[in-house]
């Protein structure tokens, strides 16, 4: 028995994934492929891009969610930082693992108000809201201070162009043996180059096709 598979969270996740699979965003059709790639890579236009995609779910996959749950449980994590809340599916997996670890704190960041409201409702429906703090605004500001003294795991799942910058903000608090999970990491070449070049400090490898999993060595 675990929080992840029992009510209310198990049925809630099934419903949310079904809703995400059925949802479409008219805004996504307005982008030419080259425009979306350019905006995704930009460190100045990402707010415009994600603001125009405010109704798009952008969830982690069920497999990635289960991986997050397993990593938090297996490491006994108590403090997690998440870049990119969206509608809160990844937050639910992390918070469930924290609950089953005996408690903890997830600090998440999201700048789109509608997504924050929906994520907060999902966390309340899943009985996990007491473990999660969603900070509203640009993560370059909201995650720049007042973080847990020691961080066990960092999830990068927001604007891909900012992965390296968010890493720089959080890395000083990441404990030895702490983990970084970067979703859709191939879309952030700057971050991949940085983390893979730090062989004296990080062990890093691609995982499950679209994830870069890294561990701080010291």
C-alpha cells in the first residue's frame, strides 16, 4: 500500500492523465515549428511562449512520474525543488513520495496563474497540499532565495532555455548524493553540456529517452 496507488491519489492521477490526453490547445497550432524552437531556446521570450501555451497541459509522462516517486522514496528525500509546476501532475508524484517517506517539503515554481490555481486544487484533491509550496512568478526570481538549507532532489521541467540558470540557483544547496532530474533534457543543450562536463562533481547519464539523471558526487 502506498499513497501513490490508493484513494484519493490513484483515481485522481488516472483522471488527470485522461484529461491531459484528451486536451488540445488551439494556441499550439498558431506556431510555426521554427518559431516554437526559437522561442523555446530563448532566455528572453520564454514568458511569451509559455503564456501563449497557458492552456496546454505539458505534463510528465506516467513513467516519469513513477520514476520521480521511486527516486524520492529510494533516497529518503525530504526536500525537493521543482522548476515548472504546470497543472501539478509531477508535484503529485513527488508529494506522494514525501508523504510515504514520513513528510517533507516540495518547493515548486510556476508563473501562469491559471495553472497555479489548477495545480493547487489537484494537490488538495489528492490530500497532499500541506507538503507543497507553489511560488508564483518567474522562477529566476522565485527560486533565487529562501530555499531549504539542504536539497535532496531538483526537477527541471520548465522553460528549457533556463535549465542551466535554475541549476546555478539551486546547486549550492544540493546535498552530496542529491539528484537532478531534467525532463526533455535534449532541448537544453547548454545544461547538458554543463552537467556532463562536470565529471569531477556529477555522475550524469541519459535515461528513458528524454531524461538526464544526474547525481552530485561531493
